[in-house]
C-alpha cells in the first residue's frame, strides 16, 4: 500500500547513535512520543535517517528541478512562512504570480491584445493544473449540451496510452471516460489520426502531450489540430484541444520556436506546464493558461472576502506556500529568454553525449528522439539472459537512480531504461554514467542468466513434498534473492586471499 504502512513489531522504535548525547531513550516509530526531546536530538535523528535517501542530483528518474542558485534559495526561505491564499496580506506575491501567468501566456503565443491580461493560475504542479483544465472543459461541454437539450452525463477525453497518471486520476475522480489510443512498437505517442477517429459528440477535449513521460517525444499537435478542424466541420462539433506541456512547455519555445503546438493553433484552448520541471524551480509549482476568458467558465471561479478583500480563486486546494511562485518569477527575470535557451541547449547537448556513448557500446536500442525533451530512453538489443531491471538495480550501487519500466498497451512487451537530463546533469556526469553502465554490462555478462535461478528454485520446489504452490510475485522475489545471493557469494570468493 503506497499511502501508509507500518514496519514489523520488531522495528517499532527509532534509534540514533549520534543523538544519544542528547537523549538515550528510543522513540516510538509510529506513535507520537509522550515527552519532548531536545531540538538537537530531533534534528540529528531525522538527519541520520535522511542520509539513506538517494542523492537528488543522481536521481535520473525525475524531471523535477534539484538545483537552484543560492540567491533564489534565500528568497525561498525568506518567504516560506507566507500563505499564498492571503492575497490581501501579500499583494506583492499576488502581483508576482500575475506577472508569471502573463509571461508564460506570451511565451505560449496567447492571442492577447495590448494591455489585455492573460487568464491563468499557479498550481501545486501539473497534476492540479490538468484537473482544473479538465473541469473547465467538462463544465463548458455540459453547459452546451444542456442548452441544446441533449444528454450530458457521459463525457469523455481522448488521449494516448502514454499519458501521465494524473489524467487517469482526473477521469476517475471527476467521472469522465478516458479513451486511450493504444501504442505500438516503434511508435510510443498518440497517433493523431486514430485519436480523431475516437472523438464523438461526448468528447470534451483531446489531450496532446508535449513531451511524453515515456520517451520525451513531442506529439504532433499541429496535425491533430488540422484533422480535428476537419472533423468539427463535418460533424458540427467544436471539440477542443488541451496540451499537456508539463515537460515540454519550457523547452519548445527555446529549442524549437518554429514548432506550432501552442495557442497559434486555434483549437488549443488551454495549456499546462510544470514550473518545477524545465521551468527550473523546486517542486511544486505548475501553471495552467487558458486561451481566453470564454474558455474558463465563470461558475468555476469562487469569490471570497473573509481574508480582507474580494479574492477570486480557482484551485483544488486552499492554502499553499508562496515560495515557489516567487522562485518562478526569479528564474523568469534572472534568466530571460537567452538564459532559458542556453540551459535547454546545454541539456540537449548532454543528452546527445549520453546517447552517443550508449550507442558505442553496441548493446542498446535508443527509443527516445533527438527532437523533444532532453532525455535518453533505451533498451537492450538482447535481453534474453539479463534484462533492463537488472541494469537499473545494479546501477544503484554507483549511486545512480535510473528507472526501468514497461511501455503501456499495446507495447507492453517493450522494456526501457530512461535518463532525464536536467540542468544539473553535466557532460562529465553523462560520460561517467556510460562508464558505469559498461561496468554493469561486463559484470552481468559473467553472471548466470536469471532463467537458471528460476530453474534452480523450481527443482528445489519439486524435491519438497507437499509444498504449497507459490504465487508469481513470491517466485519472482525468490529468484531475485537467489540471484543476489549468488552475486554476493561470487564477490566474497573474489576477495579471498589464496
């Protein structure tokens, strides 16, 4: 269970060696202690445990920013006690958010007249931004269906099977059917032709991804817009497009300024982007921008006055910190267009260094594209003896966190590894990672295939009379334990003096 779990009864206390100079009694692990402890002890106990976390700089699974300049760190700490929702108390912070919304809207080519304010809001991340955009589409569709005297109880959204889990959450939480375009080997993004074929009168929007989580590829929003325009003309519908630019929204304007994916396309009505990804801000800050006021139904906006003045709000939560909003504004004015372009070009260059290094090994197929989010997704050309999960597991010994995962339907037989290139991932680190991957490959080549471990366990089970048949997950765990034991024993024998 990912929400919460407890340890065994034998592991119910927290002990800390260095904190013992302040406190000798162990603390209960899952209950609040009866008595207070010195602040030094509390700090040391927590600090000791956090040492076992991974290094954020080496977490190549995450798109989220892990480094900012010290000046911005100071701004964050100076404003960490401000509750953003108190707009009347913190009017300057509110003004900074409005500036960010307008800067991002202009970056996405929103059709704003002179002096016209952009329509958008800061969120905790792209997940909340997508929820808000989806609610706007659903309510607008429902209002139109009601006005036409038609049923409005079965809304749906068309997406690719490669969408992030937040789209599945939106569909389930707000009772919208999610119609997914299946993937296929070699094509790991939504096919615009198939997507438009799935659109019907109950489709509240088609969601395109600018930077797939799976392989960083940009979906063809321009083709989707053109095909959907034709279908709307034929049917009389006005099905719109939402662009999930969580990863690519702060990349495309700087690396591919001629690419048409944003409000230059008339059917694109809203766009979300993660400020805490390539917006270069710590988690969590996101943004959602609407094309115009008409695309955000007024009934979704709440007005409150019990904090000092009339304040419009359209968010899923109420209170939230001001720090990330201020940090986003810092990055926008500190870097400017030139600075963001330099960062993105550097990330892309480092991704190419890593890609070329992996290709030189001759062991991998590159699944990602050069055109898109700066990441490298790759799979083994031959995974009969050892697979991508073993590589991921063994890389952790060097400190690297490189995820391995299977593709969604109908390409679930494909397994890939993925390295996300962020601003803090240098060329030197890229070269070092290739070296460590080569070490892992060399070691795997000397080890028995996992299939041998499976056979050994199966033979052992057959020799035991009356044993209960194990589940698949139990068998897999035993295989891993058997294989790791073999590796450990092999290393021990290597270190023995003859």
